C-alpha cells in the first residue's frame, strides 16, 4: 500500500457491481435485478436507520452505558442487501457485527444493546426470527451454520442457511473445516464474507495471497466477489446464491468487498495502524450516498422523502437510547436459566450453590449489624 494508492481505492476488475458510487445503474448479464421505486426507497430507509442505530450505540458506549460495541459503519449495504435476500424460512448465523441483518430479521435493536450492556446473553429467540445469537468466538458460527444446513437438507425443507464472517476469520480452522463439510455434503449454505480489509489491525494481505472468493474453488464450490458497498448487487448476488442452495446446487462463497469505516470495536484505535487517505478514498464509495444519488438522478424521491427518513432516524435513535437506559439489571441467578433447553440436574445444583453464596453476604451483614 502506498499513499498514492490506498487500499481498495480501485475496484477489482472481477467485482460485481450494479450501482456505481456516483449512483449510476450498471447492467450485469448474470446478476441483474429489477426493483420498484418503493423497493429502492425501502432499501435506502433501511441503510439510514441501521446507520443511526449504530451511531447511537457508539455514543452510548463512549458515555459508559455499554461495555463494548462493534460498529458496522461502512458495511450497511452488505448487510441490508444480503439480509433482504433471505426468505422467512432461511436461517442466518451472524458474528457480533451483523446489526443490519438483525434489523432485516425484525430483531429489536435494544436487544442487541442489552448484550453489550451486560444485561442479557443475547436477548432474542433465534427461532422466532430465524436469526441465531451473536457469536463472539471468531469463525465458530460457520460450523454451526453448516450443521444447521445439513439438518435442513435432511428434513427436505425448502430453506437455506447464510453464515456471516469477516476476512480475518478465513484464517481460522473452523471456517476451512466448514467449507469442507459444506462441499462434501452439498449443504444448502451461503458463506457471506464481509471483507472490510482489516482483521483488527491486520491488513488483508496478511490473511491471503489470492482474492478470498477464489478460495472456494479449492473446496469445490463457486466463489463470487461483489461490491459490498452496493446494496443492489449484494441483494442480487445473495438472492441467487440462496436460490441455488435451496435448489440443491450446494454452497456458495460470497466475498463482499467493503471497508470498515470505524474501529474494529470501541476498544480499538485504527489511527495506530491505517492511514487517513485510505479512509478518505472509501468515503467516496459510501453505500448510502450512492442510493441517494440514484434516487435523485432518476427522480424517484424528493427532498421531503429524505427529510422524512432523517426525522425517522432521529426518532429511532432517541427511542433506542431511552429504552437502552431503562433496561433492568437481571437477577444474578438468571445466568442459569437458559444454559439448556429444559431442566438440568447439574445446573440446578450450581444455581442453589450460587444462591447460597449470595445469601452468605446478607447473613454476614446481619451478623455484623447485631454486634
């Protein structure tokens, strides 16, 4: 990387793109898509609202209300495009950054905040939303997703699974093992890699010597690289990959070529390892601005529409903040409630021991007061 050519400044030639950074529509023979005006406006609304939730969460963390937050800033199109490609029957397995996919699966944003606030262990029922709990261990969700997909396959269900992970996770053994199992068993799974160029402070070139999507060929299934800042392309490519999975054509690896505009998490300082001109180059590819430009140029939305969406985003941010601050602290013994799906003798024993331990403090305080 040089100052003259920051990472990602030039789009790779094999990149599938349907909407340029300037808001111009591009045709593609294999991945075209027809969207109504309302569908485009709805995608724009999704992008704006999800970014607002994310910015509010970062602010809450900076003010000491969250222990940590993993921002999705810059990756909204990859998440909204792929998330809106899912059917109700499909199951998604996220990392800890898929707030946009959670939005598409109707998960209350405050439930996401609750986990980072330390008052719940996830907060939502995966089967209610077909959206699994966040996974902190890097790459392990790929094995879970492939296993789930193999179950779907054996059930004969008309459904597919999508698994999210980042470029850094491709170096994990779990991810490569999941590729093997998915390929050998022709599992109905889509591997969605958000290549945001950085695995915390490790650049992409320290993860791979070839484009990530090309790794799929070594495992025996197709790989595709899509413009991860183009919500149209992400929607079209993911929709086709999921359809292929449901139709028995096996797994697909999608590499969404994007950029992490913020820190890895709020405990990270990206200014220590990346240069400012790299960030500036990617600002010109903003996923929201290109959809806004497209709507403007094609007279599909007026200023009133954009102001209405902005007002809705502000109201959502305030609502998320208020409800986050109102989240009650759980009872200490609540940590034992959902370890297993039903009663478990060992967990019951551990709960009683823990309650006795807590009670010892109260008894000690009463004894001391009587002296």
